[in-house]
C-alpha cells in the first residue's frame, strides 16, 4: 500500500488523478491530507479516488503509527513547509508525524516538490539535507512559468513502483 500525503499546493488538484493511476496499477492507496490541502480539494474527492477514508488530523486511532510501515509514503504535492518540517524532524500535524514515524521505521519516502521557483530555491538547503541523510527520494519538478510544477503522474507512478520493488528485494 502507498500512503499518499497531499499538502497545500495548488498541485493538490492533480492528486485525485494520481491516486486513480495507482489504483489502475493495482496499488492500494491511503490518503493523508494537510489542512491547507483540504482548502484546495475536499477529502471526499480523495476518498472517492482511493476507496479509503482520509486522515486529516492526529487522533486516538494513531494512524501515523498504523500506516508508517507500508510499502511507501509519497508526498505529492510536497510544499516548502512540509519538506522543511521533515528536514528538521518537526512533527506537528498528521503528515509530518507520519513522515517522522515512517523515517524511524526505514519506510521509503518520496517527495514531489510543487511550489513557486523562489520557494524551491529557498529550501534547496533543506532538500540537500534530506538527500544527504538518505532519508527520502525527490522526484524533480517540471520547472516552467516560474514554478516548480508537478511532473507527469506517469513519472510519479513509475518512480514509486520502482522504489517499492527495490525495497522488497
């Protein structure tokens, strides 16, 4: 199962299609959404896309622990805020807490940065820190119109499946 974390970039609108592409590839998807993502798309859209309830906050069900040892945690889109929190191991919401718990279990994590290019440049140090730790993979965004845009969903699915298969060996 892939845990798809949707954060507050306008690229969140692509997450429904991304989740459906995983389903078409016979991959189960569970979604976590940040508050900012819920302002862009409704959790019901992700529930429809995945066929699973959506986690939007920390609860007594401790979903951040329950889902931290799945095949992959995919943060798509990944905002500057989420990447920076992970770089400094800050856990203050459902997604950041899931990421740190998954990191502690050596669960593969992939980030798909999606933001304005100035923000992307501003957090390059945090991205490098995460890469140097070996704690996550980054799928390079498509740089266009002054933005680090969401790459093709096919590229994201391919890299995700490749990462899962590498970690099963």
